[in-house]
C-alpha cells in the first residue's frame, strides 16, 4: 500500500501579533481532521503550530495534490478564520488565504505544502520540520548538508546504499522552472544555484540509484503570488531517514549551525535559524529570531507514532546560544544591510510605500 504524507500550513491569525497560535485554532483543526479520519479520508493526523502558523500533518492513500485532501485543509483554514480568528480579532486573520475560492489544489493559493507518496519500508522514520519567520530558501543549506555533504553525513562515505549520491530538484521561483542536479558530480552547479537564497530553492530530493523519494519541501513565495508583502512564507519540510537514507542524527546535525536566513521582522531582515522545542515555538524578540521545530514520527501502516520533539534536547543548547549571539550582533545593524534584506527583496515589503511618497522629491544630481 502506498501512503501519502501531506503537511499543509497557513497563517490564519496570530495570538498576540505574530507570536503564536491560540489553542482554540488547534482544537478546532483537530476536530475537523478527526471527522475526516472517521469518514476514512485520513488514516491519521497531527495538528501543531510553529509561531503563528497552524500546521496540519495528515496521512492518507489519495496521492499528492489530491483535491479532497487539499480541500479539507483549505476548508479547515477558512472555517477557523471565520469562526475563530475574525470574531476574536486575531492578528492577520486569514492572511495566507490569498484566493477567494478553492480550485482543487492549495498550491499557489497561499498555504505552504510538502507532500510525499511512497511504499513504507520495513521501518519508516519520518522527520517533520516547520519554520517560522523565514522563507523556503531556509532549507537550502540543511538539505545540502544532509544529502550532499560528507562532513555532515557520514553515510555518504561509508554506507554503500548512499554512496552513489542523491538528486536535487531546484526550483527557480522567479521563472517558475525547475532543474534536477545530481550529486556528487554536479555539486558545484547545485551550490551555484542554491546559494542564491532569493531565487532558487530545493523542492525535492531522491536517492539517485533507485529514485527513492527522500525529502519534500514547500516552495510557496507569498510575495510572488500577491505581488506585495503579506507575511513571510514560513516553510515546511518532510524527510525520510535510516535504511539507506541519512540517519536521524545526520539529518538533525544539519541544524546544529544556526545559519542566516531571510525573514524575521516584517519579512525584511536576515537572522539566525534557531532550532527549538515545540514549547518554545513562539516568536518574540523582534518577532523572532527565525526558528525551526523538528518532530520525529515512526510511520506504521500510515499511522503516526509520535511526535518525538527532537530539538527538545540540551545537545542543541549551544546552537541556541550561538543563535542568540548572532541575533545580538546582526540586530545592532538596525535598518542597515546586511541585517535588512537587499533592495531587490525589499521590493516586496512595505518599503515601496515609503519610496512612492518621496519619488517627486528626487531631482537630477549635478
């Protein structure tokens, strides 16, 4: 039996401001997904939040991009917005719901989506990552380290089943085109693209020798859909582990370095990506710093045994302290680059409104 794992998220109302999600939203979503499970549409589900994003993790047999599954997520987000977020005046109620009506698939409508369909192996560890106050490009460095960097993933060197390497699908978010690159032989080409955070993002990873799906990431860029800043994309990521894929510890090791990502306050600043436990998945300081949660599940017959809150571990205390030191350093730049994003990225924030006000005061320089 093929199982599909769908992780669909949306910001439909923050409590308070952009900091977190009110428990009412989670409770309402659990009720909706439980009803879908009782009808047989879902095998299992888990509802959680990271910052102000509501996360719906679902397992089923409908395949990827299924209208019933995507419709369930969309209707859940819309219903909660109307019944909870708006009446209680939660901040940015329904802000990720950029379309007026559901059209069969939530891709391109605002919510972020990561999905994978596969046959369960003898043992199926599944890792679920969700980030807040950042963009899909936040996964570029970790995914490279997990599946292409032997200094991070020892299995690339010593495990024969991984020795041939992996394939990466890279999406050009500006042109809407994708390319598949093989590692290790095309590693430099891969790095040439994914180092440009503002344009190229990794969408999927497969094991090269047999095309086994290994990872799937959301790639929604809200600003490119709406044409203006409506909130940061806050991406999600699914990673399979063990048995010819990177070990759980190798996957997590990629997050031990709090690399700089775009997002943070008003989606306009670079900041360190800090791995945190679910209990600390609320964004406070300068609406951040950007943070990521890692949840582990053992998948059995489509059911989710978990979660194991993987970053709720003192082994990541140093990473968090390092992230706080980086946040202190870069915050002192205030409105100056490199803390503030480049001029190209700022075109999708509220800065154009300031420039519009001043445009008639610019005169030819002598």
